[in-house]
């Protein structure tokens, strides 16, 4: 079932700056983004409005690298939230991960975070590494300079209230999802409200970034809470809204609440 999203409560604010060097300039944030009890407890929160979300990217059609794109999008958001609009490299994770992950063998995002912390030491800027190629290449013998990822946290499975609190306090969340509904023909501004039969939560086969939440009002007068989800299929993905997807919140739709995590970063660069 779909609910037409007539209008988002707040508009997407583009942050066009990107990191071209290792001395990226800090970008100040609107004061409301630092949060108070009143605005954090509301029905709408969107990190795009606070400059906390990097641009939508495209993993391509030939590589199941969503695990890398979700992890990098999460790490980028951690820096963007702090005023450092870094653009980082998914290709590095494809090439250098120690988990055996590639375009055909995927892993969870939380395991990707753990591999970055324990084995890779961080991730490089996209501009300082080879371009994304939709295939795994040989990891270079000499590591590029890396931004530091120092920790990870998991959100209690199945608890969407805890997810909302973690999102407000700690930033966008990486999440596993069954992508079945995301492939169906639909209007870009529809909010998906699938049943478990339509989109079994245990069949998670994709990874995304949850950047916010809001509510909409259906034509029959219902209030419909939903997640704002950043995908990695480009801005011209036909079923998306400039690369974003809206999914019913509070019902574990498509397993969105079962595998949720976020990274912790340090500003220093090694």
C-alpha cells in the first residue's frame, strides 16, 4: 500500500561543498541543528536540513556494493554533521576490506565498520584514491592518507523509538532492508506501507542510510509516520525522489529496524 506524500514538512537544503584537500574548512551549522528537548521530541527531523548528509551516489547495476556505500555515507554524515563535508571512497572498501566482500559477496554494515576500525585504519578521500569502478581492484601496497573511524554502535533491533532517538542524537543510521518494494513501480513521493507478506523483514538484501523521519497525512485522514531513506542507486532512480525513499515507520517495514548501526569518527587524519 502507498500513501502519497503531498509535501515534505521541511525542504532539502543542499550543501554543495566538498573536501578537496586534507585541510577542509569547517562549515558552521544552523543553531537549531544542535538540538533542544523541544525540537528533538517533535514529529519531524531531517539531517539534510542541518547539512549532515552528503550527496546521493550511484553504486551501479553490476556491483552489489551497498554495504560499502551505506558505510561510507554514514561516515561522511558523521563528518558533515561536525562541519567537515568530506567525500570518501567506497572503492577503497571494495579493494581493501579483509572480509572477502566484493561485488558478489556482501556483508553487513556493522561488520564493515568493524573491519575499518580493526584492520583498515580508516578510509581515504575519494579524490585521493582511484575512482569507483563497479568492480574490486587490487588493494595498493601503500595506504593513502585516511580519515579516522574510531568506533561503532548498534541500535537495539526492532526498536524504532530507539532508532529515532539515536538518529537525533548521533546522526544518520545505516540499516539493512529488504529492497523488494524499492524495485516496484511507484510514484517517487509515495510512502511505502508494505505488509510482512509483501516485504518479509527477514529477507534483508540491501543497505541504506536513514537520514530523518517525518509524518504525512493520507487522503483518508490517517497520520502516517515514515523514515526518510538515502539510497545508493543515483538521483535518477525511477522509484526514488532524487535518490531518496520513504518507508512507513513503526512497523519494522521490510526489516528496516533489525540491523541498524552508526560509526564514530575523529577529526584528525592519519
